[in-house]
C-alpha cells in the first residue's frame, strides 16, 4: 500500500486562496470608496461616458454600483473559503500566511483592474481629470506590483508556520 508523503504536511493553500480572494474584494472596495466616491477621480465608465450631465452621472453610478456588488460577492466567497479552511485539520492557522494572501489579493486586484480597465479597455483612468493620466495609471500598477511582492513575501514567511488552529489542538 502506497502512502501519500504529503498527508501529514501542513497545507497552506486553502488559507492563501481565501486571503487572496478576500484581499481582491477588499482592494476593490478601497478603490471604489477612495477613488470613485471620496476623491471622485473617476467612475467605472468615465473615460467612455464622461460625467457632464445627470444622465451620464446616473449611468456611471449604476456601473459603480455593479462594480461594488461584484467585489462584495468576491469578499463573501472569500469568507466562505476562509470558513472552509478553518475547519480543515491540515491547514495551519497562520496570520502571516493569511495577511500575505490579503495583501497579495489587493495587489492582484490592482494589477488586473489596472491592465484591463485602464489600459486594454480604456473604461477609466485612476485620475480621469488629470493631464498626467498615464502616470497615475502606471503608479497604480506599480503599487499593485509592490502589494503582490509584499504579500508573496509574507506568504513565504508563513510557510514556516505549522501550528494547527485552536479548534484542532490536542487538549
């Protein structure tokens, strides 16, 4: 009978995946709240439908709402994944691994959203009303890459964490 050599090894993947999905969702909320609503630098479609009257404002507001609904769903899915990871005996409960996943997820959101929405589709730019839109867009991508690198470093550091979470520790 062949045995699985990894059967007794800690499995960090479910915790990393949950962190990345939650981090991407929260990164979307940070983008939507800070850049769309507070700073009002852009809306979801502001490069395609400039906000210059009530009808265009309402269209952009609808698409901003759909964006927020999507990142809310992403966050809820990530929480469900975290719940599932928490019930598994092979998943060590590591703050470094989870926070690394959160940070990497936020970075992944920035890189994917920045490349697709800002560069490929041209739906909007980070600071739609600045004459230096490309610089803002590149800064957003660079910040995303830094978040990815920092998150990856924390995930790698967390690989050394092997303690099971409290619910499965022997009494």
